[in-house]
C-alpha cells in the first residue's frame, strides 16, 4: 500500500515486519512475495547493498525449498545485469545449477 503511495521508506518497514512474520511461520510463498516487493523498492531506491541482502535471503530460501523461485531469479538477474555485477550473476547461476543438478540425481 505505501509503495503505491510512493512512500518507499514506510513500505520497506512494513514489508520487513511482514517478512519476519512469514519466516516465523515458515510461509515460503509469502516470503517469496515479500522479497519480490523488497527488490522493487530497493531497485527504485538504487540500494545495491539491500538487494545483496535479498540475494542472500533468496539463496537461503532456495536451499531450504530445494527449488528456485523464477520470479526472484528474474528480478535479481535483471537488477545485477543493469549494474553489470558479473560476480553476483555468477553466484546466482551457480546456485541455480546446483539445485538443478540435485533434481537430476
């Protein structure tokens, strides 16, 4: 709601509280949605460090679920492509390949 009123700081606060609640309840679907919304906010604010935090949360979530969220994968890839962060793109790709290889075995 705050995001659409262009109050990104309040939106961030709300989503971070919601994220904690979702983590406590192991609601992975909600966690993915909140991380996606946070990426949008941090992209608008151009705050790479916070997107890096989301990337780490994405890694943890993907490892727990043994599955990659395509929505988060695309948003993170887009962000890092736009800023030419090849190292982060390699890390995301390696995670994706590792999880894909687990499915094959």
